[in-house]
C-alpha cells in the first residue's frame, strides 16, 4: 500500500478488536467472508435520538436490530440477499418504514429524513455509493425476463468487460485474461474446477437467486483470480410454501442447419483446396429440459427448506468424420447427453442473531454415443452399427455449511466449511487393445494405398478412478470501530486429483507428406534419406502418449480490510491479502511453493453531491493466481510424449500400419518425456514466484435523469509475472561449462520457471544423485519478460425498471496486447495450463508480442424487457463483438534451424511463415459476431402462476467464424491443407419453448 503507516494502524486495531478470536486454534479452520454471499443495508437518520432500526426479511420474518451512531449513520452487513422492510423505531413504535432489496456484494441505502409522519416508501437505490468494485448483479426475475442461455456463461456474457473464449477450449474471458483465471463461488464456497480451472460446478438454473459478475476491483476477501469472479447465491425457503415446475423444448425442426466446412484456399494443395471437408447438413439436435422446485417453512420463522431438481436431455446426430477420414464406418455419431442436477438448501434462524445455512448440490453429466457409417459420396448415413460405444461423464457433489453470528451491534462472525468431490466414470465398448489408431489426411496418403483405421476408439482414454476433491475452511470477523468497518479473515483449500490419460490402442500411426523430401524431420534426417516413399516426401510418425498422476495442492490466505468512511461523502476501502500456494506430486512432496504473496487493495468512492446521484470511484490492486493440479501430470509426473519417424514402402490394408519401415529419427521427446519419474526438487525453480497482475480502474456513475443512469470506467491491467514451463537445456549446459561441471549425462525435462526473470535451479547435473545449484540470470535464459496489457473504456446507459420497462446498454472499447494469453494458448487449442509452448525456447517467442487471442476491440451489449400488459412481456438481448486477431504459426526458418536446434523439433510452433516473421495477430481479424435473441412471455390471468414463453436465439442466423486454424505447416516445409480452416462458429438459430407453473400455498 502507498500508506504503510495507515495499514499498521489498521492491523493493530484489528488485533485489538478481535483479540483471542483470531489467535485461537480456529486459525486452522478458516471460513468465508460475509460480503461474498451477502449484502449491506445502510442509511442516515436525520433525528437519531432514541432511535433504532429494525430490518425484517419479508420472506422469512428474520429480524435484526441496529443502532445509529452519534451522527445518525447506521450499517447492517452480512444481510442475506432479498427483500427487507426497514423500520425506524422510537419508543417501541414504528415511526417510518422503507422497503428495499439487498443484493449480493452490494449496498442498498435506506435513509430517513426529518419528516415525522408515518409513511411507507418502496425504493431500490439506483447508484450504490458504498461500492468500489467493478461488476454487475442479476436477479432471478431479471434472468427469467431476458432471453439468455441457461448457463453461467450466459449470465457472464451480460456483464461488461467479458467476452467468449475461443471455442477450441471454451470458457469466458474477463478483462482480456485467459479462461482459466476466473474464480467461481456458490453461497460463498469456491466451486472452480480444480483440475483445469476452466468452469465450475453447475447448479440447477432455477435455483439461482442472484448472480454477481465481477470483472475486477474486488477487495481483499477475494483472491486466486487474475480474470474475474462469478459469485452465486441460491434461493431459500420462505414462510410461505411454494412449488413449481418448468418444461422446456428446443426442437430440431426449428433449428437452422449448421454450415458446412470447406478446405481453405491455401494455393499449395490443389487436391483439397476449396473442397468439402465436413458436411453438416444432416446434423440434428433436440433439447428437452425439465425442472421442479419446492420451498417453504419446516418451522415458521425458524427453519426453511428449498429444493430444486432438474434434468436436461440433449440428443444429437452429427457427422463426426471429415471427408478425408480413414474410417468411414463410424462417420456418423448419435449422442445422448443427460445432465441431472439437484440442490437442497436449509436455513435455520437459531434466533435473530445466529443463523445456519446448509447447501447440498449434485451436478451430473452423462454422455453415451454410438457410431454408424457415413458415405461422403452420397452424403448419406447407413444403419450399420460400428464398434465403439462410449459413455463418460462427471459426477460432482458439493456440501456447504455456513454460520453467521451477529455477536453484538459491532461484531459479526461468519464461518464456512465445505467440500466437493468430482468423479469421472467412463465406459467403452468395442475397444481393441493393442491396435494403434491411424491418422492419414488425404494430402498425406500415397495414391493407390489403402489407409484403414481399425481402432474404433479415437483419442485418449482416461485413467481409472479419476477424481478431484477439495475441502475448504474459512473464518471471517467484522468489527465496527467509529468510522471504520474492520474485517479480517483466513481460508484454506486442500485439493487433490487423480487424473491422466493414454492413447487408445497404446499408440498411433500419423502419416505426413513433406513438399521438400530433403528437409529433415524433427530430431532426425530427411524422408528422402530413408528411401521408399520417403523420396516423394511421405513418412510416418509412431506416436506414444500417456500422462497420469495424483497431485495435491494447498491454498491458504489471510486478509485485513478497513472500510473507512472518512466523511459523509468519501469512503476509502483499504485491504491487504497474503496468500500461500503449495503444489505437491503424487507422493505429497512439494515441487512448487510460493509464500508471503502480499496483495494490497485500495478502493475509493466519492458521493460527489451527497445524495447518491453522482459517484466517482477508483480502485487499484494486485491479484495472484495459483497453478492447478493438472500441471503435475507433465511437470511432476512420469509423462510419455515420444515421436519416432520412419519412411515406408507400403501400408497394411487391414490395420493401416506402415510396412517396409526405415528409421529416419530415433525415438525422441521434445520435452524429454520418456516415462521416467521426475524428482520434485528438480522440476521447478527454487525461487519460483506466483503469477500476479496489477490493476487500476477509474470511473463514475450518475443519475442522468429521473429515468436514466449512466457511467464510464477506465481499466488498466498488466500481468507482471507468470509461471510457465521452460525446456531449453542450452543455458544449463553453458553454465556447466563456465563452472567446470560435467553435465554430459544430464538430460533436462521441461521445468517451471518465471520467464524473463532470474531463476535458481537445483539439478542433478553429474548424474550422481547430488543436486547442483544453478543460478541463471534472465539474460542467461534469453527469455523476454511476460507481457499482457489490457486497456479498456466502458460506457453504460441504464433505465431501471419503472413505467413497465427495463433496459441497459454497455459498450466496451478494449485492447489486449502482449506475448502471452495466460495459462492457456487458446488460438492453438492448448489447454495445458502453465505448460504451453510459450517460453519453451527463446526462438518460440520471437514475434510473440502482438494482439492476444482474447482481444475484441469493440463489444456492444444491450438487453432489456418491456411489459406490454400485465399478461404480456417482450425481451431482447443483443451481443456484438468484433473478431479476434488471426496469427500464422509455422516452422522455424532454415537459417535458425541449424545444429539440430531443439526449437525446431516442435514443428509449426513459431511466428514464422514461409521463412518470414509474422508477428502475433498480424494476419487479419475474424469477422464480427452479431447475436440477437428475442422472447415473448404470456402470463394469463385465467390461470395465475402459469407462464408461457418462446425464446429465439441468433435471430438472424449469423453463423460467424469464431476460430480458424493458425498452423501453417504440416511436417517439414509443407503448407498444411488446413491452414486457415474454420474451427468454430457461433451456434445456429434455435427456438426454445418454456412452460412454467408456480403455485403459492
């Protein structure tokens, strides 16, 4: 922080206020910050003498009494989201009443002026002057009125500063960050996928009460994110029994046909250029969704229950093989996907000052598919069932227990304990053990030879008993001291995984053709030197891949926060967060640790006019990000990734295996991954620092007229440090020579380092089991510093719900530029978190600086609804985003690929194409994605509680290209026939019908 003296005062005040609470043995059992899943009600009383304020939850009857300070100000924190009656009491009588709605993570004002008459006023504040973060909150009623996809991603894309991730990986990007950099919470419990950090537990959609989407600026109770935060609270039972059911149907007949995919025009592949690659005209898809819910009091005013169960069944038929596939017998796939889910929420008001909440979530995904033949000659499928029935999925269970205690008017304690477990069952029928897969694109096939693929199961098969587990504990304490609202908290996540995969059949034959038969293959010699069809450039790779591990991760944090109301108009939010990350291998031995990571946070809000009509706000902070358990598969496990190149003289017509083999390379692994166990002390720099990002935001919000609010915000984010794998042994060998260390027996695997910084390694250079300390400077390693700078201007105009309509328009201009997207490389479809090709070798970073994959310069979002009559409502949702930048990724130029340069072993992995440097993002931009959704809702008077609705998504059926293939070369010097191929499009137009019946007893 800029003011260390002030932070020292805060720390001492917190220590005095909390006393033995924070120093007790409960330090090892932390829980969750109250602001994560609750709201705040605050206000001013003109005449505070003898006054108190009673806040009554209108749904449950729960009451809380607070007293104003000498200046008449009062504040009630940790309030469950929902509707409240705020009563000004004097002499035991209700003097005045206000009705407000508390929103998750936000404040709502309920002030009482000097008028003495008893009045009742319904008021929802339009500008929250108590808030300094950057985000938006959506309620269940708003989500029901808008035409949105029933997913967290659908909600996220309503918020400013968010964009869709590359469809090759999926996910959502916040503020230019990678899709793995977000944190997800349900009722204060972290539910982010711990293995890949992309996505989260999914709860029943109709169980969502409120969703808070934070792009940045969040205070010290939030962490483990350099992207954004998705914060969900669920519905609870009330004092009135209520039940309902929802049925939705998205028919195939009203779904537009998806567009076909064609080979791109490369100018170098006349046999395929412009021809049909994937036919989609016969594809079908039907979705049927059902949900039922019930809620009410088990004990009036005391114990409440809410339960929601849903199931979505998505059936589809689609062409799963390209026109050049070697296996047409399983080219048509019929898939059946079920996603049964349920949620049970219990709320127990022990008394007005103590509350318990329990949440149980079950999230299941089940997929089965069966293959049939498809003939590209006739564009017809057949009814001959092929081998290879597969079934897989995921089963997740989350259990969350939370306590909230208002111990005094000034002291509030919250505690949370939770755990989740995900398992990944898989079933395979028709699998043929020991039979290699065969991949032979049309351009790589020798004319006259038959390339069959006898293995019906493609890709990889996961390890048995795969699972992810997490247990979480957290404690938070808040104390009001004059103008200060002091908070402190601790938390701890213990994560473990069992995961991995191996190629079905044990390996694969991958056929290539080089346009220059005399060009050497990675790690070997030229195809021409091997004879056979190699003289014409044809060769084959025998590829083996397997990864498995059971890693663990410990994540803990402590924070201090002071919300200081300096004056009636100026609020300062000071925070300091300290985090620790420890990643362990399968034996529980740490291989990467980061300690004492201090993250200062500063926020300010200025109520410029003093009437909550104009707010100027600012925030600045540092945010750290952990690495997930998946990193251990390749970096701390015993992975196998081996290529072995041959020329051949023929192909077995039955097995597709090459015959007449001549070796043109030894078995080699670009990352030295031959299956050997890795020493945890040698896989990461001993000085490894965590990934972190600094952020600054400035903005204002104003009540422009009685009917419209508006505002603007400037955001600047810069990634200061990252963790990535590094595979370049040359600097280590150079150090060994300078220091007279015999490293002739040493073969370096890829290691975790901080690119562009000094790194200290512990390596067994001599091969005698004794580790040698190897300090390498940034100059020794030759890697550039990580760079990712996101700059944005956001503007919004909002018409709050009144006079029968609501509307909001967000426009964002942004620029995301640098040499690294984040933990993933979505443009090449690489989701190996912290183990992408970035920074593996200096040669791979030449030209890497440019517009990043999540750069969408212009994004316009507009949504709203209009109540035509008490029975009819119309809604709209428009999302317009300019396209992502395009890159060209090719082989290392010949001038650089000398002396068996290891960077050349990667093949197409550099920003060179046709021997010329083509910097990242410099070969054009994808087209603008325009999606308009509309809906109409009918709520008939003749049957109260019935709702009928129709939603149309992508009304104009603009199936925009969202991703193309950036890889320029296929093999040695050959221009890939797939370069610039469309890899993903926006979904085709579809219509969803909904019928809901709700009954209140």
